[in-house]
C-alpha cells in the first residue's frame, strides 16, 4: 500500500531526504485501486489541520470499506454525502503518488405500510434518522509512479475528478453525469513534497490549484480515522502469523506512530489533532533502498525485497556464536544465533563484494535497518510510557520479513511487554488525511458497527496483483472470469494448508534449508470495500458487547479451515444448480452461475493461501462471503422456488397441527412445541446430510419422521428450566414475558410448523412476539419480506395469529377503520416482523438493524433458532434477558466439537437473565 507521508525529514533535519521519499515504493502505475465505503467515521476535530473554506463540506459520517479481490487498499463508501465537494486528495512523494478520490453512491428504499405500523408499535419516532434515500459515496485508493505523473493527470482528467459532479459518478454507472461542470478556482488538497513541486503542472494541465496540507497532520488524521473506523485495522505479525487486534476507542490514546519512509518519524499521538513528533532516524527505507541498490545492483525496491527472501544473513552478519565458539552467551541472555554485528564478517574475511550473494546482502541489510527502527521505537515508547506502537509507511508494505524483524526487536527489547502493531491500510494514511481536511467542522463520532467490509471481484487479477480499475460492468466481469479459468487457474478442491516457513526472527532462526521461506507477498492483506450502513446498531441485549465474539468455531485450530473449505466446495455445484434454476435456467443464468463458482473458488483459494487476507476470519465470515458473491453475480434468491413450494406444503397441514396442539395439556403442549421447533429445523439446504434427506420423502413425511424420533434427554437439554420459567411450579404462576424476539431460520416446515406455533403459544400467554428474519436471502432462510405473506396465510387457520397479526400491522388491509378513514391498530397482543440487517445464515449481533435494536428495548426473552444463529454463531453469547437457543446439529464434525455428540442431536440451551 502506498505510503501516507513517507517523506519525513531525518532526525538530522536534512531536507534533501524528502526528495528521495518513497524511493522504495511500488513501481506499478495505477495498478491497484481500492474502495472504502464510509458512513460512520471518527470525530477527528484536529485544531492543527487547516480546514479549507473554499469548498463545500464533506460529510464523512458513517463511512464503510469496499474493495476488490486481491486489493490491498480499500474504497470507502460515504452514504451521507450530498453536497457538491472537491472529491480528490493526493500524497505526492518522491517515487509514488497516492491518490484518494470520491465517487457518488446512491441507494434508495421505500418504507411500506407494515414498517410504519411496526415503528408505531415499537415507539420509534417518525423523526428517526433513516439511511434511505441516501446520496453517498466511496473513497477510492490509487497509486502512480511519480516519474509518470502524466498518467496520473490523465487518470484524473478522464474521470473528471477535478470537477463537481451533481449526478452519479460515471466510473460506477457507465456514463458521465450530464450535470458535470467545472468549478472556478477549484482546489485539490495534497500533501508530500510533490505538492510544492508540481503545483504549476496541475494548474496548467487541469486548471486547478493545489492546497498544501501538513504531512504530519495528514498522517495522524488518517491513522486515527482508520484505527477508529475499521474493526480489525491493526494486527500483530510474529513468526509469519497475523493476529488482528480490536482496540477500544476509549483506550486508543496515547500511542506511538512510527512512519517509515525514506527516513523515519516517531509521533506521539495523544488524541484527535493532538500529537508531537518526538523522535526519528535518518536510517529508514531510503537507506535500505540506497545501500541495497549500490551493493546488489537491484533496479527496484521490490526486487531488493524479493532477494531477501532467498538470503542467509549468517554468511555476512557476525553472530554471538561466531565470537564464543558456537556457544550462547547465557550470562547476559544472548543466544548463539543472535546478531552481534551486522555485516561484521565482512571485515574479517578476505572477500570482495562480488564474493557475497546479493540475496544474503539484502537480508542482512533488511534486518539491520528493521532491528534499528524497532529498538529506537521501543525506547521512545518507554520514554513516554506508551503501551502501543503502530508502524506504517511504505517500507513495510505487507512484507513478512520486515514485519517479523520489527516485531522481534520490539518484543526483545521490551522483554515481551510490548508488541509491534501494523495497519492494513499502511500506505494511504497521508492521502486519506489530506482528503479528510476538506471537512470544515470535523467528522461525526465513529460507530464501527455501521461499517461492513465486502470483497467483490472487481478488477483483472493475475499473479496476486490487481491490474486496472474495478470492473463495474457485469459482462466485463464474467468475461474476465472466463479468461481467468482458461488460464488454468480454476480451483476445484482445496489445496492442503502448508506449514508457514520460518521467518528468521532476530537471527535466532534462518530460512528453511528445504526452501520453506515466506514469499514477499505472503503477508499481503486484501482490503475490501468498506460499506457504511447507517441503520446498523449493536444489539442492546448483549450482556457485554465489548467481549462478545459471534463465531463459535475457531478456524485457526488445526484442520478446521481445511474442513470447512471442503464443505463449502462440495456444496458449490448444488448451489450453482439452484441459483441457475432460480433464474429460469437461461444461458445468461448459466454463464453467471459458472462465473460465481469460479469467483467463490478463487476467494477460497486466496484464503487457503493466507487465512488472514480478508481480516479476522470466522465461519460466519465465510458463509457471508458466499452470499455476497452470489449477489455480486446477480443471483438475488437462489432458493426462491424451493422456499415457495415448501411454504405451501407446510401451510397445508398447519391447521391439523394447531388442532393437535390445542387438545393437549399446557405442559405437554409446551414440550411438543419445542420438539416441533427442533424437528422442523432439520430442513436446511446448507447441510449436505439434510439435502440427501430430501430424496427420501416429502417435506411433511420428513417432518413427521423427525418429530417421531424426538427423544429426551437431548444432547443439551435445559427444557425443564425453561418450562419452570414459563409455567412455574406448584400453585404460583410466573408472570409472562413482556416481549419475545424470535430469530427464525428456514422457510417451509421450520417457520410454519416450528416457530409460528411457538410464537402462537407466547401470544396466547400475553407476550408480544417479534419475528426476526434476514433482510436479504441466504440459502433457504426465510426473509423479513416473505414473512408477512406466510403469517397472513397462517392467520386464516387461527384466530390468535389473525388478531395478533392485525395488531402488529402484518394484515394492513384488515385493520379497523377510524372515523377519519385512517387505520386503527388492534388492541390485541401484537405479532410483528422486523429485519435483522443481515444477509447470511449466521448473525453478528454487533451489527443488527436499527429496527431490531428498537424492538429489543422492551424485550425480556430472546429465542435463537437454527445452526447458523444458535450454533455457528452465538452459542456462547450471553444476554441481559432470558435466552433460549434451539437447534438440530446437522453436521457430524460440529456435533462432536460443540456438544460431544452425533449428527441430528438437539440443543435446547436456556440461560436466565443475568
């Protein structure tokens, strides 16, 4: 990633160093463009940043990331931006130009009658801030070689980035807005030495003025924003292994920011706009590149880094063991393999430069400089009592050895009390900070839960790099996928996970003699598109949102990742068949289905190679990635016809089931209802075992078979505790719950014969019921859009459901007319439907819809149903209210791992409030 402001003065204050800044950066012109969509960003009210009054305000509230497959630096979505703005900022260094630009993004949605009624019931004011309609945007990240600045100028001109755009951005929608007009006295924000050097060129070629922003201001503003805006922006890197770090915003400051460009600047950051450059060194990236070029004759910084992968520093560096006859110096804690003197052997051997391998020289030089930077950084952190050190700048650029050596130095000198941390967007801090300086009054308070990162297939991909801008046109994207496959890169099965090679930390280890070394891009992190979704909130009933972890399975455990990749790939052909059938089986649908399969396989191949490539990885992330990939190739609902068929079949027998339930005693009915939920949960097209069952009978036959096999005790059986809360013991009856949130799972028998009868029982007891369903389709899960029609059909068989549905606004036309002709809400206990803000089989309760968050305000019972919501995620989640988790385990490995049971075992887990 391009360096934000790498052209810092050295500790000697030599301004000449600035002209060589970024000399080590990527030589690829315009080859990587990323998006970060943003709607919720941190409040960075920096008094030290000069705010331009010559431009309209930029609304960075609720920002989010959007990027392409294999992109390292993302695009930011700004959904709330509506004013005309200057939508371009630059960081012009000695070798690279980093460019951040704004493009429009428009989403619109209507609020139907049902939602208005639900809002009334939930007490949501009509004045509540909604995200629709929204005219927002995205921030894109691009880099050019500075010596090819004409290409950068042509890029800006071709996209009209220096002009005000009133309509939708041409880049994303295929044609330039007819309302695009030049602005008199247009100003572009820029930082870096080139902001001074190329002022006249920008004026001559584009007719714009360059407004210079202070480099340090921009660097800190960019870092603060990213650390607040992106959940897993920071990570550690030790022995080739990344671990993402979630930092509490309240505990972010103070920290030390070490920016490694040509020289190194060390900045103590105390808050937004509060920072001080406390130290630095003139031994930085420029030193490595300059000495490396002289000693190895390499022609690029990348080539020099590549050489280090194959190096062995023991041939040049003098180790402790060389001094003490191969022994440790244990008295002072030095291993024999510790570097005593970088390049020390060169003074005692009768060799010339040509006698040393360039690979060994490059590695020795890299370690010398990285260790030096790490040690000085630690000493400065110690000096000011700082516990966090973040490293940025293009010297790092995702390079495994560089991060490992810096990490080792910090760990070694701090005796394990400190860790070096790195940033996913390490290269664009300066450009991003310059972009944010357009904001006149600072940024809105950041809300991380409103940012969703996605990874679309957006640009031609070869050899691990992005080439060219994202492909906005679907046909272009499909054509590229077809060529991608023809080149022999189709993935049909998982590649065995290779054991990471050694990284040569601190001279204590050396590259494997078997060649198991890390590639230069082995640690490269993809950065997707950061979508800002203003309507997402943290579920208010979580007992502790800070410690909440949605994923139950730890994919970092041995064998887990390979297993779930295999499951997903085995399920892929059937999913493609269903998706194509849902679109009528046309040739176009088949072509899109084929492209989806290739795209999703490529995602899995990338994650198999580098599990941390897309950030912190959980099973829920994998399942959501699959659904997003389907939507990317315009498969809206792959199981649409199957869901309709199963809903109709289940509704046909609902009245018989309700009559059966009504004939039972209260206690027997409650047990039968829970058995019914567990039995109906067998219908899951995401489970291979359940898909096979569909060939053995009709949906009703399978449901009855499943119910007949229900035998207690279940594998996890808290039914008796739940029964006591519901029915009490002896003569004392407990008060009913005020409001229950039922997180529903699958269509068909699951919702109709399982969850709706349970909802009916709660309504009978005077409990308000809110059915919580997916906002978007995922497998055969029922959606919030589909539920009202299902409830309306079910209500024809039951007065309890009918009255509750009327009261909850689900039967809008049946509501009572008032004198003035408006509709009056029934006084019965309501049955309502809300969307969860999700489009995945799992759910992350840190990001739910505002509608659900409002519904949760008065809720005192949460029921999570299904493998995705109650097992894959949230099995260990704790709530402020009573919680019941119900699921049938339809995967043998999951059964063994989570409940030490077998496939088709059942989980009935009840946890009282508190």
